[in-house]
C-alpha cells in the first residue's frame, strides 16, 4: 500500500462542555487529490474545527500550519499556510518539517521545482481562494487594475496577486497567470512591509516563473520588461553572493537591452542603461578600471535620453552618479 501523502497528528482534547476526552486528528498536510473530503472541509473552513464526539458541541478551532499538495496543479503544486501569529522562525521550521515529511511520502514523484513554486498564503486567503469563483477573480483583477497611490498598498497587492494566481491556475489561462506573476514580482519589490530579503527572493522567483511563459521569441516586449525587473531584483538582492548577483543583473540587463532598444522604447531603454551603469559601477568581478569605463559609457548614453529638460529628476540621478564615478 502506498504511503498516504496527507498527514494528521492525533491529539487528545477535553470537551469544555461535557468534560469528556477524545482523540482528534489535526491535519497538517493535505493532498487534495487523495482526500477530496478534507479539501471540502478546508473550503468550508471546518478542517481545523474540532467537535466533541460525545456531546457534539464545538470545542474550537486549532491553530496549526497547513501544507497543501495539489498533484493536478502544474504551476502551483504546493501551498503553505502558516499558523496564525506564528513568528518567522516558527513558520520556517514548520514549512521545513512538513516539506520533508511530504518528500518522504511522495518518494520518486517528488520534484525539486515544487520548492520554487511554493506559495505562502494566510489561512483566510487560503479559504477564500479555495472557495473562489470567477466573480472573485474578476473583483481581484479589478482591484489590481486600480492605480497605486501609496506604497503601503503593496502588501495588499501581493495578497491579491497570490489569491488570483490560485484562482487562475484552475482556469488554465496561461497569459493571465504569467501577467500576475509579473505583477506579484513588482509588488513584492516595492512592498515596504515584511522581510525585505525574503520579499526580494520571492520577487525573483515570480519573475523567473513569468519568464518561463514569456520567452524572447514568443513575447519579446513582456520578456524584456521581465528580464529588466529581474535584473533590478538581483541588483538589490540581500541573499546570495553579492558578486554573482551583480553578474546576474548585468546579464539580464544586457539581454533585455537587445529587445528594449533606444529606438523602440527610449524611456525604458534609458532606465535600463542607467541600471546597467549602476551594476557596472558596483561590479566585483572583472577589472575595476574596465567596469568604471563601462559604467561611464552607459550613464552617458542614458543621459542622451534623460536630458535635463525632458526628465529633470532622472537626469539629476544619472549626473550624480557620473560625477561620483
Ligand atoms: Zn462534549
């Protein structure tokens, strides 16, 4: 018999109403294909609600982390929902424990790529997305289409993108899914809340997901924009090796600039040239003198578009760096 993927811990609870004790299953891993009955309970919000087996009254909700495994989902096979109010360290520990348990259970079916696709959502978000209907998706997309006036709204946008990604997945709309990954990346990068390093990691992963669909051949402009933003994320990355992160940024920018040319998209081109210049200025690999030459040349090119008259703020930013080089 194959090992069950879904996993519950048994615990003994005492009923506050009748005083009787009984055992209860606390579900921590849910394979939606293996246990559609539990998936339904999750949707109804009752998966972690305990009822007394003797008197039938409600004992309460248990607050535990939950890992969801969706074998039928190609793009989002793993969803993790932390326990409410768990600290970052606790959440990290929970996710590792549950992933290693699932890894041992699925054995040869395990794919490392699942880890990159792992999404983390709050419990309330998880329940509302699992109940999700097309109208919910429409409402989310409408809200995402509103212009952003305040960076503090980015946390909300991150949540909306994550919810929409779960809803879209079932509908197999690949282009929308990809656009949402891109939007998620942008929102994470700009989100002033949460763990900065972790936000950047998640943004990199979101851009990388979008780049699997938007290829240079099939969708050159979105591809170039996503490469450009991926480069920005690498340039500001906190984790990993600084030198390698800058190499990644330079490589992504140079590729992006092959499509985002000065003739076609002058403003974005100038921005990318400016970013390329900054990356060369900060470069650790290669000869310092050469890197500075590259930086100055890229700044000068960006300044040809970012003139004092046309774009005073951007012009000032570029001028400052040329002066500092
Ligand atoms: Zn009872």
